[in-house]
C-alpha cells in the first residue's frame, strides 16, 4: 500500500517544505512526514499538488515518460477566440519547440475560492476561462501557450493530474488516500476520517 496526499496549493506558496527567504511553503498547510511532491506548481500557480513518501509512486506520477495528463483552469486576459482555442488544440510552437496538441475548451468561471489577492477588475475588465489539458511538463508551459495565442494567463489552477482531481478542496486543504487497498481511506486535513471515499 502507498499513501498519497492530495493538496490544494494556494497562490504564492512554494511546492516545497523549506525556504531560506521566508516565503510560504507546504509546511504551512500540511504535515506529511517523509513525503515530497510529485512534480511541482509554480509559486504563482494554484491547485492540485500530489505528495507521497513512496518514491516509486512519485516516479510513476511525475516522470515525463508516463505522460500523466494535467488539466488546468485558466483565467485569461480578454475573451478568448475560437481560433486561439483551435491553435492550442493543434499545438503551438514555443521557443523550445512545438507543443503537442492539447485539449482545450472555453468554460464558465469554476466554483472555486477567489484568489488572494484577487484579480483587479479595473486593470483587467475583460477576462475569460479556459480548460486546458496537456501531457507535457515544460517550464511555465500553459502560461507561454496562452500568451502565444494572444491571451495572457492571469490565474492558473491545476484541476487534475491523471485520475486524481482537485474536487472540492479549498486552498490549503488536503486529503489522504491509501492506494492498492480494497477500500481507500480518505481523511481531512485534520487527520479525521472523512465520509468521502474516493478511488484514484
């Protein structure tokens, strides 16, 4: 059996447990002895981060060879056009080469807590939301892709990694799953048993 932690990483938090500059880290929101993150989210990105103390599980999740699809909810500057969405679906050419075709669709604003600090409506009076699924993991790839098609990213939330989903976790909340057990046990961030039982 392996233990997997599903965490909603808040905005402006590092995907690590220590920082010499005093910035917010995972240690501020979760206690998971021996665990480390499977991949990462940028300091200014939010959403699903997976952690485990099982190195082989981390490898299966994070290694590019396994191509776990990652789904993002992206708030964009402006009202994204159909042509821009089609470009993302076909793949775009960035400075480090062409991207693979992505799944992309326009969505309504997701039911998720406002960012703190919030997007300034005076500076950004017109925005739209995109759901984007990619199987690559280049540095700041989603932001570069949307900027390339003319719609810079204002807010970036990872909603899913492979079969694992952010669900209704609020920023800073987490749940624990025991994998390869007959009935995976889910707990809340306080370590108390949850009524929810989810399978990956």
